[in-house]
């Protein structure tokens, strides 16, 4: 059970790292002010998508924790970049 918790935290940390890094990098580029309007629009779109991805991840984690993650009834896993919870 303790292994499941550590694995879950490790996976969540990994899944959060990519969108956060993307948001930071693109926001730094946007702050430089030497981008064309189309580049700004493109980068803002990606920032928005990554923020939405983080929001969905947070919501899925909150829902699944309420359903019993960490108490032996749920096995968290990641598939194609998405959090998947297997109920046992």
C-alpha cells in the first residue's frame, strides 16, 4: 500500500512537470515582446491547453482520492498522459 502511494505521487509529479515547464517557457517568450501576433496567439493557445490539462488532472485526482485512492481500493496509473484509476 505504501508503495502504491509513493508510485502515485511520483506519477502525478511527472504528469504535472511537463505542462508546467511548457507554461513557464512559453510565458517567458511572450514576455519578451518580440513575437509576431500569430506566434503570440499560437503560444497563448498552447498555454491555455496545458492549463486546462492541469485542471483536468487536478479534478481527476480530487475525485479519485475521494473514491478511495491510497486505502487499497484504487490503483492509479497513467496511460497516454492521462490519469487512469483502476478500482479493485
